[in-house]
C-alpha cells in the first residue's frame, strides 16, 4: 500500500492515528527490498513512555538506524506512524514461517521458528511492523485500549490486502531469537482480528 492508502485503511478501521514528521518517506529502502509484503509483525518496545518510545522507534541508533517499525501503538491505543517502506523491525526469520504466512494455511500457530536474525530470511522486506509500548518483562500491563488498537491495526491491513488474520504474527513466531510480544497470546489476538474482519464492512480500499 502507498502511505496514503495505509493511513486511510487505519482510519477506516477506527484507529486513532498520529502522523510523526516525514513518516511517509522515512524508510530504509536504500538498503534493500520493500515488498512483496505478506503480513504484519507485532512487537513490544522494551521501553516506557509514549514520547520516548516513538522517538526511539523513529530514529533508531547508530547500530540500528530507524525507522524500527511502521507504527508505535501507545498504551492509550493511539498509533504513531513513524515510517513507510522498509523498516528495521523483523530482521531474520524462519523461511518456513514465511511460506505458511503467505499461504495462510497453518492452524493455531505458525510452525515454531528454527532460524533467527543471524541465519534467517529477510523479514524487513516482507512485513509491516508495529511496536507496542511495553517493557516486555511480564509485569507491564497491556491496557484494553492498546490491545484493541493492535486488533484494529491488524484488521485494517489484512482487509486492505485481502488477507486473513493468519497474516498477523508476533515477532516470537517469526524468529527463534525473540520473545515479543510478551504478555498476551498471539492466537487469541488473531481470533480478535478474524472476528473484526467478519463484522466490519469492507472499505473501498485497493492495495497498491
């Protein structure tokens, strides 16, 4: 999707969006491919505070330049868009998981990943990424508004591309190195996305 269509898809799904700076052209496209896209990866930030988390995800660091995702989902459910195009978020992951997500033919979960950042395939080319503000320590809470926003974001992108909820995965389901998002089960979130896709009339959006 173009940046304009992504924004329209999110708003049509009832997502509260904040556009951060030059997000429409902020990307890592000069470092590799962006697309074809096949799904959405959900992460946690390991940070606290909306402003701090958005800044980190937009700018990254000297060792991992930003954007580190396409949007940051705050505790209150607001989604801060920080990039569009290739982003440093998924890293390397399991090629079998990619194939199962593309086919949308797995059961409750994709196959357990056996590859990670060092030996996996390039997920940054094939996935949208959304970082959720959470410390990831198992104690930090996931407010209802934040979980609903994850659901809406997943449904918005799936609806625009004509995907099912099986195209929404957690980072831990993509890479054997990762544990995020920690604190809620991804199968349950996919159930929520699937239910929303059934209930909400399809918007007149065409991926492109």
